[in-house]
C-alpha cells in the first residue's frame, strides 16, 4: 500500500484521545468506500480514538451524505464528521449533478454547525482512479480524512482557547 501524501500534522495534533468521530459512508461503490472506511477507522484507532467513540452511519450514495452529516453535527455528540463516498464521472451528467451540490452542502454544514466536516468523497473520471485512491498507488483517502479530522478538532479547540 502506498503512503499518504498529506503532510503530517504537528505532533501535538496527532492525539485523538477523548474525541468522538462520526463517519458517514455511502454504500454506492461499496468496495471502494469500504476500503476508505476501514483505513479511516484504523487510523483513528491508532491516534487513540476509542472504538466506542467512532460512530459509523451508512447511506445509499454520495447524494445522501449531506443530510446524514447535518443530523450528526446537530443531534449527536461528535467532534468531527468524516463523509466518505465515491462518484465516478461515467457517460452521463450524473457526476456534475451530484458532486458540486454535495461539496457545497458539506462546506455549508461545517460553517453553520461549527463541527469540522471532512470531505472524503472521491471524484474521479474512472473506477481505476478511485481504486488507486482507496488503497492503491495513490494512497488511501480514508487515512487522509482521519488525520484531517483529528487535526481540525485540535485547531477548533485551539481557536476556542485563544
């Protein structure tokens, strides 16, 4: 498995002790999303997030991610939410109909709720590109998302104490 290309956070930002993280994962392109999900959970665990503090919610596809993410941010005890999905361009305009609104919704949710939302939706031209980014030659987006979630919780806490 290739290593992640995301820069390492400062060492004091790498401990997830006491944090609660929700992962909302799409079932569409399940093999790809499951590889990212497994990597995210493994990474969170290696950063001291207790398994009982990791909540996994499944939704049908990437288009359904924003609703579940929004509810998780507003109604559950969570410090960060990771949204995992995969949209492959294909031969129809489906890609454009899904990707931009989902990305915008995620940004809006995190700004309105103050809960970090990590966008782990692969947006690729081919299934091979998605496979390469979910544990193949280009690393695993699940790892990157878990690292970003822990770092953003620390950033938020730092800003609240400043």
